[in-house]
C-alpha cells in the first residue's frame, strides 16, 4: 500500500487501491514506487522524431493532451520524450480505478516530491480520501508559481488519466494548473477525452494535442519498426500491414513479434488470421472484455457492418439506446471511429477480430444479422450496402429484387460501381430464381458480350414477367403491366435494347424502346431521376441500332439527346458512347473536323471521372484513325487502330464496359483498316480486312446481325472494287459497285471515282448527277466529288473545267487538311497544281508533302526545314501543332483540347523554341518537313 508523504496525514485505505492509513511509507514499497517512475522503453522501441518534436511544445503550453486508443503508443511516446528532456519529470500512472480526490492529490504530491520538485511540508496533504481542502490546492499553486520554478517549470505527466472519472478531481486539477501559471506544465495521456475544459485552453492557444490519427505509424515508420524486430520485408507487405492495422502501434508490434517466430514472416503478415493471434488476445482483453455484457453484444453484432448508425445498430441488437452506447465507445477510444452525421465504424482489425469472435460466441448468427441489415438499409435507401448484405446473407433473390426494383440494373454497365456490382452478382448461384435474378444474369452476360447466355437469360426473364399473358413485347395498346412489375419491365426493356444493339436488330430495339416509353409514366419520377444512366443507356443503344441501319439523322437525334442529358460519373460512359457514335456519323458524312472534335470530347468525357480502365470505348479512336487516313497521316492512323483494338479480341482481357461485341464498332474497324491498307497499296489485304476472312472473331457479331448495314455493305463493295481495279479487272470492279447503296453520298462519290478509273466516265457522271446531298455531307464528300469532275474534265481534254473543279476541291480541303483525296487522284494532278492560282491554294499544306506519299508530280520547295528539332515535342505539344496546322485559333485549340488559352500559349512558345521558328506558319512548314504532321 502506498502512503502519503510524512508531512501530512495518511488517508485510509480504499477500494481504489490508493494510500491508506496503515502508515506504510510509500518510499519503502518498490511496487508503488513504479507509479512515479518513467516507464522503460523496450529494445525494439522506435523513436519517432515527428512526435517528439510535437511534444516539445508541451514546455510552452500549460496543458498537453496525448489521446488515443489502447495500444496506440501514448505511454511509450511520452516516456521517451520525458527521458530525453534532460531534466526531472514528475510522473504518476493512475493505474487504480476510481481514485477519490484525496487519494489522487496525495499521489500527485508524492510524484512531484519524487521528481525533486521542492514542495514544502507547509503545503500539506489531504486528510480525507474523499476530498481535498481548497486551501491545500491554493498553497500548491502558489508554490509552483513562485521563485522555485522561475524559468524552469515543473513538468507533471499523468498517465492513464482516463481512470480519473471524478469531475471534482478534474476541476481541482484545472484550478491548480491555471493558478500555477508558467510554473507548471501538465501532460495528460488518456484513452478518453479528459474532463478538463479543453475548449478554453484550445481557444487561448494554451493546448498541445496529439490524437489517435497522429499516433498511427506511417508506412516508413512501420518498416523501421519491423526492421528493429529483425524483419526485412517488401514495401508492399508493409503497406498492406499498415492498412490493415491503420498504423496501430500495439498491433504492429504484436504482429512483428509473431512474425519473427514464424518460418515465413512475409507470408504470415500477409495471411495471419486476426481472430487467432496475439492481437486478438490484446484487443479482446483490453477493449471488449472490459465492456458491460450488453455493449459486448452490440460490438459483436455490428462487426458484420462496414459502417453503422444508431438506428441500424438497434435493428441488429433489438435495443433502443445504441446511440448513447456508440457515442460513449467513441469518446473512450474503444476502437469505434466516428464518421460524422451519427455514422460510425470499427477499427478494421478490431472488426476482423470481433467477427471471428462472433462465430465462436454465436455460431450461425452472422447471416441473420446480414439479413436484418439488408432490410433496414433498403428501407433507408442505402442500395449499395443493401446489396452487399443481401449477398452476405445468401438472400440473392432479395439482392436482385433490390437492384431491379431500384432501376439500378444500368449501374452494371456504367459508373464507378459497375465493376464492384459485376463481381458481387457473379457469385450469385444458379439456385436463385425469379425475374430479377434472371435479369441480373442477362445484364452480366450482355455486359461481357456473351451473345449465347445473355439473351437466354433475358428471354427467361421476359417470360417470367409476362406470366400467362405471353411475350411481353406482344403487349400492344392499352394493356399495362402490374404495378409490382413495372420497374422490372423497364429494366427488361433496357436490356432488350442492348441485346438488339449487339445483334444488329433495329426493329427489335424500336419495339423495346416503345415499351420503355409506356412504362416511364408508371414508374415514380423520383426513381428515374435517381438513375439518369437508364435513359442515357437506352438512347445510346437505340442510336447505335439506327446508325447500323444507316438512318444517320434519326440516330443523331437520339444520340444528341443522350449527350445533352444529366452529367456526372453515372452517365459518363453512355455520353462518351453517344459522342463517339456522333463522331462516326460526321466522319461517314464527310465532316472530319467535326468528327475529330466529337471523338476528342468522347475521350475526355470518361477521363475526367477517373472511371476504371482507359478512357474511351475504342470507337472514338477508330474515328480519329479514319480522320488521319483522310489527312494522309498513315502512321498515326496505324497507331490509333492499335490503340482501339477491341478487348474481346483477347480472351483474357476484360470486356469493354459499354459496347462489347458492338457491330458498329466492329464494322468501323473493318472499314478504317481496309482504307488504311488501300492507302498503303495493299488492296488484297484490304479486301480480306473488309470481308473478315482473316478475322473470324471480328466478324462474328457482324455475321450474327439480324439486319445488314447499308453503309458497311457499301464500303465493303468499294474495297472489293478497288481490289479488282488494282488487279486489272475493271469489269469485276464495276460489278462490285452495283452493291453500293445510292442513299449513302460518301459511297456514291467513291463509286463514281472508281467508275471513272475503270474507264466509264458516263457512269461516273450519272452517279454524281443523281446525288442529292441536301446539305448533309461535308468536305470529305464534296472534295472527292469535285476531284472526280476535275478528272473527267482532264480526260475530256477540257483543262479549264479541270482547273475550275480542282480549285473547288482545294478550297474545300484546305481547312480540313484533306490530303489523301489528292494523293489518290493520280499523277495527272501534279502539273495542274503547279499553275496559278492553284499553286497558291495548295501552298502551305499540300505542296509541302505528306507523312507518306506526296501528291504525284508536285515539286517541293527547297529549304532547310529538314534539320533536326532542338528538342523532341511532347504529346500535348503535338496535339496543339496538329490543330495549328488546321489553322485553328488559340481559343479554338483551347476549347478543342479542354485546356485554358494560357496553357495553349505556353505550348505554342515551347513549340516555337523546339522547332527554332518564330511564327505559326513557319512552325507548320518545319513540322511537315520533319514529318511531325
């Protein structure tokens, strides 16, 4: 038993373990003297300079709080700091429960004297274990503020202060601290928030605080700590351990000790079972077992949750006071972390241990807890957590019903949660039956491009939803589905449109969209507002089927609506998809500049939300490759085609999240590849690419299409005709051109060029004369048409007509830098371009040559532009340079690249410096000479 100093009465022994009136001198009891000794540090202790430097502020503020959970390293941190001060520190460990005020102050006085603080006998000692005279406190404060501490304040450390629960004691301590002035520096280490008026000290700037978050070990510190235990581990293992323990000091030390005894420390730290470890023993003893039984039960039950609030905890426990219990646990640093707005979570390692302990104490209870949580969360509107707990409970029908009933099936295709939802429901067993599980299976299959199982599940879901009424799509007119089926039917309609897209079935898509339109009014508006991705996906898929069918303007209408819809991460993929399709429509209609702009927008749409995987579905890069071919940038076109390689070509690669196995993307790739091969002088390879004889995987979706695509058929016919012409078979070429649809202007113009090349000028003129573009086609079509007429004039011996139409072609191509049509025109064009005014129209963008083949017969000016650049251009500088070559203004370049004008100006200065030029025109000319464009 510990006694008070000889100068005062000895309090009688109490249940708190404090000094008693037995008269035993504490200075003669080695056990009790440890309360006043600075605890020793173990040999593996790691001094953390960032924390000791922070603690140095304790000498400048009256009060310092070191507050953290059990095992956070509070005591060792303060002990290390105190030992390194080079001056006496009064230390008192309040390791007894319910220290009464008189007992507490008797200990404090003894701690001060033990540290050599001259506390005169006249100060006195408490005479009553339960109280202390205010006069004694006044005398103590006066002595501490007097000459004896001038310039060298007494430092008092109260360790485990959370055991001091008496408000009177805290108030008395605050009184002494305030009246001692600069003569006393108090350091309190506690698991809980001390009862001292911290707000007042904080507001006055008189408080130094070190909290749980700061006490946590960093990854670097954890690595050093493990090293002190003789462990040398990869950074990844250390990082994972820190993440699992959240840098908790005791957890790291206990894991290190256990790993040191393991034959394979690295594997142990990767795979150790938290519930069967020394860490578990520590937390169960220090945190769980000291709680009342009801609180222990609450902690065990909420351990199945990632986060919880009082209402959810009450639902799992059947109690009604969880709010007060959780607040108390958080206040006492019992490994319950407050997230704000009345939400909490357990320390991850503590949660692991509690879940393992739950299985021991209440085996088989976890699924029921998950079931209760799922239903509470569903009623509260927390869908993601509803699904997780429904799956954990094994109630897959409930989970699928929740997903479908919330109209959230679209989230399997788009947004930040698509991968997680896919992983979750991929575990759904075959035993889960009903419309909702079948719809989810259909969505998962279609998202992977599985055209065998996906449609099968979709058909089953449709039959289950239709009941005895037959096929759902057969419901025409006034027959409306039951209220409880409306959400499921709307989800079914979305998947039906997607399936129609993947199988090239425009009529099927239109029917499903009509059904969706009928259902929209029956579904609560708020539900649809929460899921804008549903509408965006419907529009994007419908637009794709219309594009496939060659109904470009109808497709443009719905795709534009998809782009104009609500923004955000949930609709980013369908908006990007719609933009890419709009870009393809522009390219097919002969507007390469517009196509490039929309394709760049599409790439930026998903990049800004950091969605999983690379930005873009692949279609936008195919469009950019087609634009590059038009500009005769064949190497760049090849690079873009490689970047746009459809993931489905690799059986081990993940399917594209938005358009797997999409016939439009497949067809676009075939067309662009064939055009590039033709440009490189490989007509037979181009023919194989167009008809797919060497790419059965790439043509599977095209062959399975329920309706053919007129623009794909037309371009395939053009490639076939070009191959026959290259092989000297003009009649076969003419026969192939019969397949060209006359309502596709781009195809008609190209067919006219080939008819002319085959020696049929009348057929060529007839095709052009019958062409009705109605303003829909751009320079990509009109330039080629003008060149056909120019070539016709040249063959007819009419140079004036040839020059006139060639001038029309040059004016139309200049802004877009369409060089490929002039390269394809043939050698006859060279002499004409060397005459006025055609020479001026071609200067600066055509006569300086191209990336691969210069226009035949054109003489390039002699200059010194070919010398090497000062420094290689960055990728972004090349982007700016390409737009500079298209004579875009600084503002237009900024808008096109989604950067500021100042950023563009910075890139321009770098380009001028690296190319050693001073003007835009010179930069473009030198870049062309260096084949940078």
